[in-house]
């Protein structure tokens, strides 16, 4: 029981980390940069956010009782540029993440081996969570990379800056060993 409880807490923290990473990248951009697409085969950050939200709403609405690919989802429309303001984009971002975290927070450890379906293919709850733990960071990585390209030299690193590993490690190893703690705000987002 302890390991499954730890699993749920761990994945909540991982998802929150990636949500925060995406937000920190988005915050560095001018609103119009969210809608930039460098060619017809490239999605803007806004389109990536729209897709993430659509996926989250489909997968996590009625998670234990209906297929994760909802009949009302129009995945192809997620890749159409219909959102025109940063404010509307952020509302969509929060809507998807809230749906996801509400469902994740409601899960009980005894439900982790329950079979759910995505496009009629059975997954345990753990497999479905892990599937999204690969999918969402993939898209967050796209957002961060794209934002970094758009900002050029004005980019503030979201991880260890280039050529700063030694200084970063020196600072970390100068402290006592500890377990990473989240701030109260971060923990409140998990619940």
C-alpha cells in the first residue's frame, strides 16, 4: 500500500513540475509569440497548449467509467489556430490541467490496477498515468524549446544554464542531503 501511495504522490509532483515548467516558458514570451508557427508543419505554442488541453479533457473526464477518447473530442480541430489571445489560451491551459489534477487527486491506491480504456485498448490506471507522464512532458519540452528559440539571447534558463554546471553542483553539494520539498503554493496545486 505504501509504494502505491508513494507512486501517486510522486506522479502528482512530476506533473506539477512539468506544468510549472511550461508556465515559466510561456511567461517569458510576448503574447504574439505564442501564436508563431515557423512553417506549415510546425505547431505554435498556442496549438500545442490547445492539443494538451483537449487531450487532458478527453482522457481525464469520467476517467474510470468511459473511454479516454471521448466522442465529443475533435482532435484534428486542436491543431487549428482558433485561439487568438493569451488570456483565452491560459484559460484553456488551466481547464485541462484542472480536469487532470482533479481526477488524479480523487484516485485511490486500490484503483491503480483498474482497467480503463483509451480508444478501446485496455490499460491499468498506472499504465494510463504513465502514458500521459510521457506524453505531457514531450509537449512541454516542445513549448520550452520553441520559447527558447523565440526569445533568443533574452531567454532565462529554466534549468542549469549552459556552462554553469560546476557552480550549480558546487552550491548543491555545499548543503546537507535533503528531500526536495515543494512550496505551499505548489502543494496546494496538487490537492
